[in-house]
C-alpha cells in the first residue's frame, strides 16, 4: 500500500483531482483545506490585515490570528491505495493540473506504508489490512 499526497493552491483543481481519483478506483480520498506558511508570512508582511493589540503578544499568536482570518487556499489530497494504482492517480492529477514540475502547479509525493489499518479495499472487501 502507498499513501499518495497531492497539494494544490487551486481549490477547483483539488476537487476535480479528488473526484478523478475516486473514479479511477481509489478506495477513499480525503481533502483537507490548508494554508501554506509562506502565504501566511506574506499576508503578515503586506500589512493588509489589522491584528488586535491584545493578540499581538507574540509572533505565534499573531500568526494564529491571521491564520484564522485567512481563507484556506490550499487543498491537500490524501489517499491510501495499492501500489498498482499510484501511476494512474498521478496521471489523473497531471491531466487536471498540468506538469507538476512547473512552478505553482502543485506538489505530489508517494509514501510507502508498512501498515494501513481500517482502509477500504478497492476490491470491495472492507476488512482491515
């Protein structure tokens, strides 16, 4: 089993890729909204957001406040799949997002898993593996 992770700053692309992964046979796809630290830091530097004085006790509290006020612009897709399905899912991501080697097209990586407990089997057997 492999964990495939895709990060995109385009929400529409994220949803489309997730749907394509599901249609391609991924037993489950989780979509998490997120904000990158770089975006958060740029927002702080732009002075386009006012931080209440009582929130400015530390840089961490300021960043936490700004994070709550920011729109979640990234989507992180997670799916645990059989290794045979990985290339298909990466191809689906490229079909939507273009060449992932190009700047601002997203980031994908694949992690080998020693165990995957409670993961639905794509063949219909829902037993844990």
